[in-house]
C-alpha cells in the first residue's frame, strides 16, 4: 500500500530484524544460524506453573465463559493446586508414555487443567482433533490414533456428544473421564470432578523431580491428509526451548504479562504449544474463545474482544478477515481491541494483501497508528516456532530468519531449496514409527520439512527468506515443466480474494494448469442478489458470479508467462473442503493433495472442454483488458 509518508507503528520492543550467519557449502546447500545464542530455559513446563503460582498466585491464568455468560476464572495458585491433584490421579492410574492421557474434546477449562496435571506427573498427553470423533462416519483416523497411543485414560467434555466415538473405538478396558455424564455411551464414566477431588501426596513431588528435558510432554498428531496421522513426540526440551526462542524474538512478552483471547485448537501446535505456551512461559492470562472464524462463529469472538483487550493477538487469515469486516464500522470494538495490543501474528496460510491493508487503515483511523504484523515459518515437528519475520520487511509469504538456537539448512531439491532443521526444539521423531522417523532426517541429523524457501533479495541476504511452496505439492506438466504451486496459488488468491475461499492446482502429467476453486458462498450469493437458502449450484451459476470467475480466469491466463504459470481452465466447486477427509485442517488450511485425491472426478471433468462447469479463458485482448482492470493489490506487493 503506497503512502505519502512513512507509516507510524505502535511502539513495541522486538529483537529487531534477526541477524544470521550464512555458510555456503560446496554441495550447494546453505547453513543459516542466528548470531544470537539461545538463553537458558527451564527443564520442563511444570516449573513454569510452579514459579508462576509462587510469584503471582492471584493472577488469572485461564478463563472461559460459563453457561450464564460470565467468565469462570482459575488463578495461577488454584491451577497449581488442581494440577497436583490431577497429577496424583494420573499417577494412581500408572499412566506413562505407553499408557498416556488422550483428550478427544476441544478447548475448555478441564482440558487445560488435565494438561497441567500431566505436565506435573511427567505423563504425556495427546489432544486429538475433534472432527475425528464428532464428524467422522467410520472413525478410521480416531481408531488409528488410539492404536498408536494405547491410552490409559481418555477424556471427553460431554459423554453424549462423544458417545458414538466411545462406543465404536475406545476399548471397554480404558477408563473414560467426562465433565458431563448422561449414560448415553452405555459404559461406566468417571466424572472429572471426582478426579479433581483426588488428594495429592509426596508422590507428586517425586514425579516432578524425576522429569527431565527428554521427558515426553505431548503426542501431537499431524493432519494425516496424505497418509495416516503421525504422532509427533514433543519433549519438554522441545517446548521450553521453543518458548525461549519466541521470547527472544518478541522480548516484550517478558516485560508485561501477555493476555490472549484465542480460539485456535489445542490439538494443533499453533494453538496448543505456541499460544498456550506463551501464556504459561511468560506469566500471562489465557481467555478461551469459543468463537470461530466463520460468519456463524465470529460473533462470539467479537463478543469476547469487546470485553477483553489482548496484548498480542493471534489468528489465521480467515479470522482477521472476519474481524476487519466488523472493525471497519464498529469503532468501539476497534478502539477496545487495539487499546493495548502490541502485535498481530498470523499463521496457517497467507494473509491476503487486501485484508492486511484494511487492518492498517482501520487502525490508523481509530487509534492513529498501525499494529505491527508478525509471521514466520514453523511446524509440529519444530514445536512450532522456527523462522521469524519481525523486522521491517514483513508481508504475506515472508519467513524471516532462524530463531536463536535453531540451525537451518537449505538443500537443493529439483529447482527449489528445502528447509531443514536441527536444534533443541526439533522432535526426536514419531512415536512408535521408527521407519517414518528415519525417513525424515538426513545424514547430518536435520529434519526435512518439505517446505521450500528462497531469498527475498539474493543481494541482501540479511533481509531473510520468503516461502516458496511445499515441495510435495509441486508437480510436472506432461512437458516436464515444474509447476510451483505456492506462488501461483498465492497470486490467484490475491486476485480473487473477495469471492474465493481457497484454490487447488491440478495438472499433474497434463498439458496445462487447471484450478479447482472453493468459493465464498455467502459473498457469491450477495453478488448474485439471491436470498438465503438458495442452493450452492444456483449461486455459482448466477450470471454475475459466473462473470466474476470468468474474469478471474482471464486475468490469470494473461498474467502467466508460460505453461507453468498460466491458468488454462477452472471449475468452481459447489461443496466446501471436508475436514473429515483431510482436505482442510482445523485451522482452515487447505491440503492440495487430499483435495486432488478425493475429487478425482472433478479433476477429470476439469479437463473436459464439453463440461459446462469448466471455465476457459477468453484468450484474446479481452483478457489483457481484464488484467488491466484487476485490483492493484493483486500482485501481493505492499
């Protein structure tokens, strides 16, 4: 976004633009490491809870709205006392890495307390994606994760909601704990409250003393969209070192106790490790947001943000989009939400330039300054924080440079550079999967991420790297030409952002690139002037909607410089991506390979010029005119 003067940003202490040492090697690989050493960190997360309870026991650690709408709050001191009792209950049941705690339900106070209890007991716990239990028809993924973990204790928030999953998958020999019990599962259920009444003994202190940095804290499962989900081992060293990396990149976290209002699912590393961990590591307060970044769910998030002003705000791009739609006409919400926020942080997908610019504009108008946006690169196997963009060059797709303490190697793979990691925050492997563990580490012990990166400016390496797509997503056309999915996908999304939720690229071993478009149905319905309740096919076939997508395809054809960057055909899908099939994650990130696999019929139809759903570009001067009329922000520049 061009301006006549340098934008004013809210003052916040960051570590500045991270600096790194670069070593070019004869084999074409590149070693990159922060010049800043990693400072000391606790041996385990239980120490953070104990120290916080002693230092600020009356401070609220976690809160969630109750049925009456009021916040139910648990202080640091009370959280420690409860965690000790729950730890004793776990020790009594002889839970261990071979018989861990498995949590099937989502974010709530009981889930939070059980996690803290597991940390004190030195027992791993594994939070599982809720769709595996609530949306699945065959429970295949849930069955797989339970076979991998062999739990000694399973927790669900509500017996009735999880009764089908309990009956189908959880063995009768495994004890189940629930907050709400109604007998619907037909099995004996232990109440959470009774677990909480367990009297702690010196055995808890002995368990705490026995915890080492190598003790397993969690098993976090990968999405399992291309293969069966893998249980990523998360040790206390991984989590504690990673939280210290975050603090050194964002030192303001240590100055003022962070306050988060957050919905991100705890079965995912961004929500469960990164966000909950920031609060636990830095003595803050976590407000559980029961909202979601959807037209139906954003109301609860906005309700919370009208009451609780965060000091740092995390979300996925879709969440920022839903929020800015309201901020632009609700000054009271904007003023309160921005009253003490230091930075915004997004992950999970690229943030469209239009949304970013709107956030900047509304912040400047209401509070007189922009809020700095931070991003980076990470994954479940790196706990997750790895690369951070916290300097002056930050836009969607920028990754920055390695966090202190992490060694990064970039290795040539085909025409890209794969990012590989080594350091204290990197997983030792996958639980009970030695073959898969061996596959993901190279001969120097670096974890092979599958992510690709490139210099923002090869002549100025200190600026850092930008995302260059997933190596596994890239493919060859029949000509042997590689299609780099990440950059082309980002270009399409930036151009069609108003009416395109996501896009999947097709064309493996074909002559040209085609795209499957997931539309924003509500926006398309409004564009068509149709009332609610009209079926999706009618919305997509409406003349105004069809013309929008025709123009998008025309512009993308004209913008291409060759077969690998030119969109030659498109189809607008009438069903959204399926979480149950692994097409989309809990955070809303699309999985290209899963969509292509589950929608083979649509891919075949996409390459049939006689199918009326296929949109072909108007390959004439009309396409050039359409390109000239596209949004100036479609290039992704800022």
